[in-house]
């Protein structure tokens, strides 16, 4: 199936990109791995081999372990919450709604805003100041007579802190998931559902038996996308409360220990672990996507 | 009843109630979604004298653009830098992506099945994992401090998604079209430039918009690769509005201003923006 | 096939590089001023741009910097001044941004660093120029205090120009709040603070306000100082005081108790908003360095001693916990000629007497015009020159611990504030101290 006969020019066309990705993605990942087993501390790079020392240190580093716990909670809340709400929105919009374009626009626009701007708005909404300083949602709750809902948000002492950051992240991304589901739901042809209904199934049953299996791939995509975003998230937390340990994740710890603590090798080790975590989610996904595409 | 042209079907007698409830729920959700926007806009438009965090929810007594005028001079350099950076980065990245997508869609060379996933993988890596080497290499190349290094990395890390967008698009273009051009004796590059690219304009729009939005909204690369004069708008914004030292209304006005270009792109070209989103999920 | 591809790649690498160079050349941004050659550079500077990097933003901090920059602009009217400021009190965000720039060989023309351990990594990595020649030329060895020069000297060389002295061990208060609660004077010890805290809480006031993590470290150093005394405190940084001794863990437990009477759960995002509840009469005390004075006096327009008051933090009378801001000359400063002029100004009597009264600090020079330092500033100026006073260096502000050690203390402190486990904190810091020797 060789549509392009002369492959010389074709190779020339893709070579720069392949080379750039080869160096900037794979070359750098390897280089970072190399740094992570070095003893590089301070402003000048040193590459003396230190074995797995840095990883061993991380295994005992409570700040790192707390960060991992935070990011796990963040991911669970963010992925689950966004999925549920995204699906709900898609379901509400699915069967033709007057003004659908308007609703879609509203639910999707936060995607277009930077995480920095999102964080700046939400850090005020989620402020836990009290008394005369009280503001944000807590103030709104009080004035609506539901003051008992007021809480410490991202300054809470529990995992609620990092979970409330996930609210802001969910606000930003739920529209995306809604769009994915909407595309998925509409991919299920009405004929199929109709057929099921004609067979005597109720609307709900038709949905359950016909639509659900076809949505599974969408759910998988959504989970993978959300999970990898959540592991990477840096800007949102940095702009929300940069040095709060209550919401710090490894992505932020890497930044501080590297560029402030000048402990480059540890920073690289954190980054490598982050990469491994994301690869565990992403590689099977890409493999699955590419393979299923190849099958007719 | 419907706008999407769903086939008529027998509704249960509960349907009118369901429809009403659905609208109520939808509007409630819209209100919930717009809470941050309300705060943002209302605060930014208030007379600075009327602003205090405790008055967050109150409507302005009178509209005033003073706050925008106050923060604009501070934000303007970052704004300019972001334009200078995001426009070339998104166009160049899209052109390279078009070439890659074309070749990958129409030319099943040996190893293509391996190359494509390898390119895709670049889309998902956490940038922390390439940060240290990236800075080392770009420092050697003397590309740190100004916008040039930032443009370069946005081009390169944009390649996976732009390649994907164009590949998905070219796969849907019939092979005959390409074949006939080749039969006419057009070379590979001419076929791409004069046959494939013109019909791929929608994909080009999707790709440029997507890239523009991600470059505009990027923070980490800007933070690491630029010095104060070349800060993109996100870094400038975080610096202006990051601390609570900055008056609340100025933070809000700055955040709003910094978001305007991507919001405009989204509102004016939402259709293409959506397709970029879909491409990001790998399932075109 | 593969080999051909390789050859093609080789060629495209060159092509890519060429293309990239073209693209990038068109958006270059440096004006490419010539760095001055050699040590002393007489003659008028020829650069047209000068970039100064600091973390002074917001009410209080930025005024002094602005006054000095204005003075510089007056002397060099044709120069465009770039005020590169990274927000985040006490340089908490600035450090990381500065690191990336220094390491990338893209330094500003001059940057702010605290005198002491904080500058050490820069010196070791040879990122800052030796300024000994400037000291000799300007005769600064005779006008800066000996103790400070000693601390700033590394292998007989000096690498930065101190512009001021700040005092860390201060407790600021609202006299009206104290009067209302029937408290006669600020506490002389942390034990007394705890007693007052009960009274204040009964009166519905927050005893102590606190800000982001660095302000917690600032409080920690002053609780340690108040509980341990000057000598044992200094010993924490040279290994002569054992972090795991009972005295130290007792002092750490005191810190936990003090924090329990603060608004740490609603900690403000920076030091200025942390002072607001004190100003508004909702809280009584705040432990902060004397940059706070400018915020009270200039930004908020309050009257010293009637509307706000200050004294040495509990248990630290007769001790001066100091820090000093200094400016550097980075290796490869793009406008070195102007940077040298900037340092001359910063170290001059005129420069220091312009900067300090506004910044709310006392001059590092010993020959300053004392009449300029009125109000609050009389106290530190008198104390600094008092031979009886004991001097100790600040932890939170980089005098006694820098770089990696300080970051590791941050990590441990985050843990400690959450858990209150003083023994664990002590052993973590001890370990970090040993690892960084």
C-alpha cells in the first residue's frame, strides 16, 4: 500500500521532527535518568555515579511520601468527580436540548483558561479567612444561611485540602469530559437503540445494554487523560498556595528541591518516578489505541 | 422538540416533566459554573474604592474600568511576549505536524507502526522529567533568557499533537487524490504543499488553535526558560497576582485580561477548539 | 534503509539547526551590550540598560528599592532600568527563578542575596565576581562593621555589597488590643506569652498571627533564640549545640504551643496580610522583622507607639538577630559597567541613607547620618552600635543556613508544624546539618 513512491523526500519531511522528538523526549528522559543516579548537588552539574542512593533517600523522605499520598487523593477525587459530572452533563445534553450550543460553550470555556488564572480565581473563592476578612464561598454560604458548609478548603488539615484543589481542576476540565461522552453517546446510532426498544426493552434498559458497552472506550480515554493530567499538575497548585505542604505533590516538590534546594539529582529522581507513574497509565493506552485502529 | 433531528419516537407520559427537570438542572449547573466568572467580572469592573474581599459577591455600584487601566501597563509586556511566542510556535509546529501527519497517513514505511506511537508518547510526558536536561542543552545553545528557546520547545513538544491531528485528517482523505497528483508527476513535497495542505485547512485551524492555546497557557516552560523581560503572560500574571499582597481586584482584572485571547479564540472558533480536544483523546 | 535514514537525519540536523537559527534570530531579545573588561573600569558606562533582580514587592518592601533605583536613574538618565521582581515574601519564589537564570548563564546585572550562607553556593559555583577590588577602591573596609565583613569574606574575598541591616527578633503589637485585654506590656518570655494568650483568647482576640511557611520559620528561629539564648542558638548552626538535646526539644515544643495560639490554620499568603488582623484589632501580636515597620508606618499610615508598637521578641532582650540584604555582581552580567556603578551607589553613604530610612532598616555602614533614623529605627540603630549587645544570624533569612540545608529544614518544618513531633524534627535537622557539612 505504498502511496508515496519516492521515499527520499518523505523521509526528509519527517526527519527533523523525528530527530527533535528523539532528542527532546527520549534523549532528555535518558539524560534525566542519568542525573537521577548521579550526585549532582549545587549549581554546577556533576555526574558521578551514585547508584540508587537518591531513590533510597526518597523512599524515606516523608515530604515525598506525603506528596505521593496527596497526588493519589487528588487523582481519585479529580478523576472520579470529573467523570461523574462530565457524564451527567453529557446525558443532560445528549437528547437535543434547545440552546445546546450555549450550554456546551459554558461548560467548556474553562478549558481555554490557563491554570494560573484558574488558580487565582479559586484561591479567593476557597479562602478560609474568617471574621471581617471572610470572603469567597464561605462568605456566600454564610449569607445564604448555609454557613455550616463553610470550611477551611485547601488549608484544611485533612486530605480535604488537596481534594478541594481538585474542585478547581474539575471545574477546568469537566467540559472536556462532557464533550468526550457527548461524542461517544452520539456515536451510538439511534437505530441500535430503536432496535432494542422495539425488542421491548425500556428506555433505561436500552441504554444499559446498548449504550453502556459502547461507552467503555470513552470512559477509558477519559480516565487516562484525567489521570495523566492530575499526576503532572503543577501550575494550578503552584499558583494556589505554592509552599503549602497540605497540597504539595511530587511535581511541586521536584521544583523546589531542584531549583531552590539545588539538589538536582533528587529532583531528577522524583521526575523519573513521575514519568514511570504516567507511563504505567499511558503506554497501555497508546498501545491499545494504535492497535485497535489498525484492526479494521 | 429537538434540535438535533433525533427521530420521532413515542414518549412516555412522563416526558414533559423529565424535560422540565432537565432544563432546571442544566440552568442550575450553568449558574454553578459561572460563579467564578461572576466574581471575576464583577470585581474587575468595580470602582477600586468599592472593592474588598468581603464584598466579593456584591454587584458594583457603578461600572469602572479603572482597575483594568491600572493593571494593563504591568501586564502588557507579558502579553506582548506571549503573542510573539505563541503565534510562531503554533504555526511552525502545525506546519511540521502537517508534514508528519501526511507522511504517516499516506506512506506506510517499514517501522511506521512503531514510530507513530513513539511520537504520541511525547504528548503525555510530565515536563518535570525533561526539565533539567532541557535547561542544560538550551543553555549550551544560548537559548535561555529570551523567547527563542521558549518558542523552540513549544514547537517541539507540540509536534505529537499536531502530527496526530493531521494524521487523523489525512487518513480520511482518499488515496486517489494523492495518487492522481503523483501520477501527474508531482513530487512528494509538491503534493503536500499544493494538494494535501489546501484540503487540510480545517485540520490546520484545529492544530494552530490548539497549539496557540497550550502555548499561551503554559507556565512551567516560561518560568524556566525566560528572564523577566521575556516572561510570558502566565508568569507575569502569577507574579502580579500570585501573592495576596496584590489588591484583590487587581488580581482579578489581571487574570481576566490574561485570559482574553484564548477565550476569544474559544468563543469565535469553538468548533475547531473542540476537535483539538477530541484529537487529544487519541480517538479522532 | 536504516543507514540511509541516518545519513538523512544527519543532514536534516544541520538543516533544522539552520532553520531554527533563522527563526530564533528574528526574535532575539538581548541588546547585546558589551560586558566591561577587567576589574576596575574607569570612565562613563556605555550600556543603556540595567536589570536589577530582587524579591521586593508590595507595600513596605518595594518603596526602599524604588528610592534607590530612582537615585540610580537620576545619575544615569539615559539608562532603561529593568526592575526584575519576583513576588513572594523573603525571596521564597525568587530563589528558584534566580537559580534557573544563574545556572543558564543568563544572570541579571545585579541581584539581591542575604549576606551569609545563602550566597555560598553562588560563590562555590563561581557565579558571582570577587568584589574585593571594589571594597579597596571605595575604602569600604573601614566603613562596614568588622563582624559582618568577616562573615561575608570567603577565602579572603568578598562577593557582595551589603546595603542594610534588618532585625529579625521583634514582636509587633496593637497597643489598643493589649489595653482592652488588660495587658500591661508585651511578654518578656514565651511562657509569659502563653499566659497572655489565654487572656487574649478569652477576650476574643487572636494572640498571634502568622503567614506562609517562611514566616513560620521566622517565628521558629526567634522562639529558639528566646528559649535557648544567643550562645546555644548560634551553636545550632556550627554543631556545638546538639539538636537532639532536651533543651532544644523543649524549645521546639514551646514553638508548637505558641503556634497553637496563632491563626496558623488560616495563615495568610504573605507577611503583609498577616499583619492586617493586628492592625484591624482582631489580633494582638506578630513576630516579624523590621521591614514590617514600613508597612505599618508608610503603607498603612499608622503612628508608631500609639497605633502600633514593637519590642524584642520574648526572651531576646539584649540580643540582635540580624540579617542583611546585599547586592552582587554576577559573572557574565550583561551590563557590567552599570552593575559596578549600581554597587558603588548601593555601598555609598548617600545610597544607604536614601534606601534605609524608607526600607525600614538601618544602614550597613557605620558612618550613616543617624538623624535620618527616627521613630522605630532609633532602637535598632542604638542596639546595633551597642557593644554589649549579642549578635546572632537569622535562619529564615539565609545568614546561618543556605541552599540545600535550608530547604531540608523547610521540608522538616512542614512536617513538624503538622505533626508537632519535636524529636523527629530535631533528628531530621541534625541529619540534614551533617549531610551538608
